[in-house]
C-alpha cells in the first residue's frame, strides 16, 4: 500500500508543479499593424482631384508608378499629362499618418516637358 501512496503523492506533486510552472509563465506578442498604403491608381485619382479643385480646371490625367507607403517623409513621383501631350512631374510626400489615413502634400514641378514628337 505504501507504493500506491507514493505513486499518488508523486502524481499530485507533479500536477502541482506543472500548475505552478503554467501560472508562473507569461508571454506577450507585439503584433504591429501593417503600414497603410495607398494604391498607385487611388493615389493618381486623389492627386488629380486635388489639383483640379486647387486650380479650378478639369481633372488632369495623372499616372503614379507605385503605391504610396504611409510613413511620414515617404515620397513618390507622379506624372501629369496635358491634352497637348506635354507633361509635368508631380511630387507627393507623406506629411502624416492617422491609423489608415495617409495625409500627403502635392507639389507640381515649375516647368513642363514638351510633348514627344
């Protein structure tokens, strides 16, 4: 009978030890939110709308080569193409990010490139 008690006592101690180990452990995982981004197409549409609103002119044709990553200071260059084929570079720079909202500044180049022949 002593052997049975010893086995029962050993089992109980093992269970208590395992419980103490489980209770005494903690872990944390830092899951970062993915950096927001604005697709190249949506960026081009937004830039065209903002330029039209600012100048009072019809929406120009804008093409942006890449998505805009929502990190303050990130930049990309878009291209405005006029009806006569001339083009103008447009710089886009992220000024702030609020959650999924990317705020950016737009600056058109001072000089247009003539239409290709």
